[in-house]
């Protein structure tokens, strides 16, 4: 299977749609009879109907057409979430969610057969909190009756490419908890609903299955994939989301909707549609009932040929539809009556209001065997040569802000759990993680983290993250004061990525508190901008630690910037406090990168540490070789930057690149330069090669002491467009590895999938990934060792772009950036290893990068902290009494209730992928007396999103064509023996007794 998505327009009124408008009422004669269906309508073994009792009655001997009234409400796209909710700035894009929900509830109450589907809790929760008790009672009743159904139920409908699995779990938990708290089990969605994301990841299916969903409906799949599935009647299938988890743990029934999420062309009765109303007055000259009924029956018959049961589905809604819901429902009421009246004339079509869950229930009762899918739906193209791989790197600065915000949010939630309510109210005021949690959930939206929103909307997303950071900073200060016993003027220096930190740059003496959110000890190099001089750094025990000061070159006309570098060791789930003091104004231990002349015949340039040796060409200044000294592995590797010409709006005969589409004007990119001007710096702690490729592209290749990977920190921009060409910049690695055209990428940061290069058009070679692996035997054929080169990057090898044209996918705005454009900085991490050890390297490194230590500065000399239990002043703290094994990741530790915490434990290795350290084996944990500030007294295991007890969760069973799979037995919960299988995540609500009480 390949690809992921399929229409030109985002709703029935925007642009042409393929394959729906040409059929019409194609004949005047009698309609051919539907084929006889031999379908046994019985429940599959072990299934239950809970949540499906309110579904409408169907006709077992007819083709049942399930109409799904719905609205797709982007939580930001062309307008901000606030503008869409309130319905302002409609000249930009029409959308008024408040009016939609008001109108829908009124229309549902007017006619008891009507049903409606709603998805985005970011909007619905806001609307709900503004309603009167009377309106809430009416909504409760509609939900109880199954006429208002929630699908998906996340805070947003998240993207599936640029998102990290931890952030997906968090945003789904936020939305589903709101539904559970508000409507109980009646409001729990049974169906996952991703009708607009631009491709679909296998990990998303796995997560949804572990959240307890019975099925998953997709809107966008690749146009070639869809055409093939329609021919083979494989539009509905069982998707196996994991190669490690025992089936059916990660198996999920998945259906591809027939028309993305739009209605058939002539069945659209919204303010935003350009379709005539259904006029059924018998004497009206505008009466169009026969033509419309014929058209509808044609569409239903055509869809029937592409699916396997006597049930088919039609989405009747679109982007921000139902602002005047009565327009839709009145015409649908007529359509249902008129089509069903044709049964008296021999029609075998029955049309009804339905919901995704009710449609799914009928498919399950058919008790069929379904094809099995084990890969994903990436990359996605909606038409030939137009791959939606551009958004993998659109707005890279916002993507980075989201990722570091995820890191900071986990830190805040952990401290909120460890420090008890004192973290929320303390000497620094009131703070909490809720605002950042909501902002982070919003950023997972498929037009947010993707970079496919307008500039004003992207700025609004960033503003919300910043506001959330502010509340969390107060929480962090309160928590650190309580845990350290000292009230300091804490500051976090969020601009360290551009070497800006006022406290360290202006103070001769300060403290550095480093908090580690991982459940194992980490050693980390800390870099801080400082003033000129020599510095002494002491660890928490008062012992001096090695340190260096690097004088970094700056653009012409600017002073060199000193940076202090030292190595810190931080305990699991805790902090260490280091002291820094300037001991001299002289630059006695300052190291400055020195220019290296580029001359033919010069000796090769080398940087190295205990484990890695990197070699550079003295003439070009480019990396040419990596040597693993310990394992005696040598691999030729060259790396440089290239750029594609993106085209402009003036070119009308081709599809230009834009926020969504990657379609440059040439197959081969232009090199940034033939080589790089280089500077070299070597200190006891780090060795660096500074490469300057052009006025707007530079890179530092570095090796820290003790580091087992090579780090490449690039800076790109502002990208010049004075030549009237947009540009898309890539970082490219070339090696002699004979990979046979295959490589591997992760899915949302978890399991690994095999990819094939040049399987389709070359723009489809790009994937978003936390790390990609290239594996081969090298050098062949004498050395019987399989090399793996792993590249870890923030999202994609595409690093930055500045585009002058819009790609005509609805945004109507180019990613041009205001002059002079943006400068973006990121890092690539490169690991060379044998295949048996590669997974241990890249998985543990990825864990350390995603949840990096949080650096907090303070001037020192603060007053003692007095509140409740007083532990005295501490310069080190750990929230764990013992570390967790390296194969176990503490995915979530967060406050859940007054005396409860949410705890997620994850086995972060896949089955069979690590044979070196046996990290792929099951692991058993003892949670008794594990945490230092509280004791767990009881555990209740839940599904992944924590909205139902795992023991009560019973999903519909489906039979793949590989054979029936029985549901697994839920293991008992024993606080002293929690076992994790490879790739398993177990979620618990823990009752606790706090040590602070």
C-alpha cells in the first residue's frame, strides 16, 4: 500500500472534486437490480452492543445508505480558533462554530430521527461552558439517545506525520476526559475519525486501538491507493498497528470514506454550498425531485460496487457546515422520504440518518473476513505528481517551539505531581500546567504543527504556547523552592538556542539547577552564554568540575559571544544544582575557533573523542568519513546542503510548492556551495568544526567528550528571494551503503517502518521522522557485519524553505515570511553502529532528546523555604528511590485528582530489535516505594487515554484474512509486579499518600 489522501477541495463548494460529478442521472430507463447479498447479520464472536443500542433500524435485504451529518471545524487554519468560534473575519474564510452548535442542537430537538456527529473538543468544551442548565439538559438527552454522537473526541483532530506520539496521547486524553466527566459512558466515542489529516501513520492506528476504539474512518488516502482499493473492494480493512504487540492489541478496523468528507456533489444544502434546494412541491416548475432521487440512487449504486456489505455511507457536511442546520436537515428529511418512497416501485435502497458508530456496528454484524494492512498511508498525493510532503518542513520554527514545549510540559506535570499542591500556590504566585496542556493540544491540530495555517494563525498558536509557559514557570519556581528548600529568583532562559540568557551574561556568580525528566540518570553537556572571563564550576558536592569557555564567531560587526561549557550529571526524575562563579576577567581558558586554510594536498582534518572520529576533506571542508573507534567501523559519509527551486505564482502550467505540496521545478537540487569555509576548535570537553556554506547557511559539527554520536547543528536563513525564486533547503547525506533502495523511518517516534526509495515519483521519497536508518553490509563482501547509519532529525531532511507561491490547497497565502525572512536552527544526530546495537543507541538517544534536561538559573543566596514538611536546603533531589531500567520510559506522571496521579509506563523497545543488551525482553517493575515524595496505595489500570477501566474495555472483534484473533486476557494489577511487553504502554490512575501530608 502507498500514499495517503484524495481530493482537490476541502469542502463541497471549494474547487473541483474527482469522480463524483460526472455520473449524474445517467439513464432514464429502469435501474438494474442490486446483486443478491448473502450476508449473515449476526454479531461476531465475543462482541457486545454496549454503546450501539440506540442505533437506527436498518433493512437487512436492502442497500442501506447511512447519512452522516457532520461539520469539520478546523481549530485554526485561515483564521484563528477564536475567530472561527465567534464567526468574525468571515471575509477571510467563513466559519462560526458557536452558531453551528447552537443551530444543530435546535435542529436535532425539532425532529427525533435526526442525528449529528461532532469531533473537536477544543470548540465543544468552550461552547458547553457557555450554555444554560436548560440547554445542557437538552444536550445530555441528545447524547443519551445517541442522536448527538462524538467521534474521535480528542481536543483536536491531530496531524499524523509531524506529531510525536506522546503529544498525541496527551491531546486525546484531554478531550476524552472532558467527555467522560461531562457525559459519562454515553459520551465516550466508539469510533476514531480522521477525515482531513494529510496521510495516516501506523502508530496512530496502534494508539487508537489501545485507547479502546472499535474502528477508525479516514478521509484522505492517496489517489492511486484509493483507485486500487475501490477495484478490489478493500476500502475497509483491518489495520495492524504494531509488529510487537500481540494481536489484536493494536489491530483496528479501518474504513476509507467514499468522498473524503464531502457530500455527493448535488447533495449539499449549506450556506456554503452552490446547490439548489430540494423542491418537492408537485406543481412547482422548480420541482427537481426525480433528477435528484435518480442522482442519489446512482451514487449509492456506484458506491455499493466498491464496498463489500449492503451498507454504505455518505458524509453530509463539510468545512464549517451547519451554521444554519435547518437548511441541511430540512432537505435531508425530504431526500430520505423521497428515496425510501421509491421502494414501492421496486427500489432496494433504504436511506437513513446514522452515525459512524452505527455504520461500524452494521459492518461488524456482517461477520466478514477483512484484508490486513501492516504498513501506513504515507506519502500522500491527491493527484499525479503532487505529493503532500512539503508540510513536513513548513514553519520549522513553530515545529521546534512545539517540540520543546512538549518537553517543558512534561517537566511541569512531573513537578506538579512530585511537589504536591505547593507547586500550584507558593511564594511565586499561582501556576499550573493546564494552560500549556491546552495550548500543546491545540498545536497537534492538522493545520497547526504541520505549518499549514496562515501567518496570523501561526502567531496565535505561538502566543498560546508562550502564555502556557508563563503559568508553568510559576509552577516550576514553586516546586523547585519546595524541593530544594530555597527561594530563589528562578529563570529558565528560553532563548538559549540563540545564546541569550540575561542572568548568566550579566552575573559574576549564579546557580544552575538542571532537572531531568527521565527515569534514569543522565549526563549532559550544559552550554550557557556568559560575560568575558574565566569561570569555576562546582557540582552539588562542592567539587570543581571541568569547564571551558568558547568564544564563538559572530556575523561581521558583532562582538564574539563567550559560552561556558561544563558536564553535568543529573539523577533520575530529579535535579542537581551547580554553582558558577567568575574567577578572573582574563580569558585564560577561552577557546576560539581558528580558520583553517583550504589548500590542495593539506592533511585531512579530524575531530575525535573516545568513541568517534570524524574526518573532513581539507579542500572542501566537508565531512567525508565517520569512524567508530571502539568497534572499528569505518564508513565514508559526505554531508552538505542543497536547495530546490520552488517556483512562483506566475508559472501557471505547473503545480508550485507551497505549505502542503513539495513539487520543485527540478529533480536534482542545487548545491549550496562547492565547499565550506571552516574554523576548528578543540578543547578537553568538545571538538568542533565550524562550516560556513554561504551568507545564509552555516553548520557546526561537534563531538563532546564521552558522546557516542556526531552532532551537526545547522543554521539556515534568512533565505534570499531577490532572484524571484522560492527555495527549499535540504541536508543530504551520501554514503556507499548498498541498501538495495530501502531505508527505515520511525512512526511518530515509536515503531520502525521499512521504506522503498523511488517507489513512485521522487518527491514521494520524503518522510517525516524522528530518526531514519540506512542499513547495509559494508564494505562488501568480506566483512560479515551489517552497518547501520542512523540519522536523527527534528522532523525531516528538509530543513527550511521560503516560498513565493500558494499551492492552491485552500490556504491562499504563500510561506514567504516578512523581509528579511527567518533564521532557523536545528540539529542532526548521526550514529554509526552494527545492527545488533543500533536500536539501543537511537532509542535511548531519542528519549534523551525529546525529554531533555530543563536548565533553570538563579542568582543564589535565596531565603529558606518554610511550608509544611521541611527537608532542609538541598542541592540535589530525585523523585525516584531507584532508577527504572533503560528499556522502560516514564511516559506520563501527572496530577489527576486531589489524591490521584496519572501514570504511564512504556516499554520503548520493539520485539527482537535489540540483541546486544537484551533490551527487547519483557520487563517487570516493582512500584512499591518507588517514588520519594509519595507512596502508591492503589492502582487502577485504564485504557491508553485513561477514559475507561481496562478491565471493562471490550472492543468489537474483527477477523483479518490471516485468521481470527481472540481478545487477550487483561493481566491482574499487582503493585509489586507490573510487567511490560515490548512496545507496550500501560496506563494507571494511582491513588497516593503524599509524603508532604
